[in-house]
C-alpha cells in the first residue's frame, strides 16, 4: 500500500526501515495535515473493495483530532493516519520532513516524506513516557546504532534529543542516556547487534 500523491505534500511517515528498524508487521504511522479537498482524493487512491478509506470518516477524524486508518484487506496492511492537529508537538518534525526514494514490491521506485532520525527518537521518547513499552528504547537503540555507525546519511542531533528528554522528565532523560551509552558501547566494541 502506498499513500499516493494528493493535492499537497501534507503527510509523512516515520521511516523506520530507513534507519535500521524492521518490523514483522507492515503497519505504518503517518502524520497528515489534510484539507477539505484531500479526503475524496485520498479515498479514490484506495478504492473499495480492496481498501477501506472512507472520506467521511477521514473528515470526521481530522475535525475531532483522532487517528484513522486506511486498510488493505487483501494484504493485511494498515496505515494509521494521525492528524497533525492532534499532535501539535509534531509540527517541528513535520516542517523538517525529508523526501526519500523507496522501492515497492515490484522494484518500482517511489518517493515519500519521512521524519528525520532526531525527530523519530524524540517521538519515541514521548511515547515511552506515556506507556513505558520496551519497544521504544529498543527502537531508539537501533536508530542510534544505525546512524552513529554511519549507515545513514542523516545525523542525530544528540543535544537536541537530550534537551527534549530532560523536558519530558528525569526518567525519560535517564532512559535516553542509558540507551545512548549502550549504542556507543556496542559501536566501540565493533558489534553488530542486528542484521539490516
């Protein structure tokens, strides 16, 4: 499933595979800043019966600031679309999004907007603070290892992340510092903790 071009480049995904994280599932989170004219255009990119992408549901969800989905019923793939107005803290990440080229299952290239690794880590720190899931420190570690090891063309702003972690709270800052130290230690040892 590929979110096709609509009237404006008003969406971006987190881009985890771009930074060394793979998932068993093919779900994706996408921040969207949709306008009235975008609902029908987006729905038409994903027609029934294969897809569930109801324009009225999209409109209502955006107005209420709640997440909605586009579901590919034949592949079992789901995209969670989060209205930007629901997460105003993501505006900075949205403004700094980058255009990347990917390859689909047919080896056809396509472009999509993705978040930079610094912004993904900040979002994962916020998510960890809310739910304390172990997947967030694991993801942060993988992004750190991948980027600090030089596998990504994008750098992580360590100071910016630390400032955000400190604003979130002392436990979040502690988790960040421990995860950063662990990634740096693995890189110094020359270990490759995961296959990319």
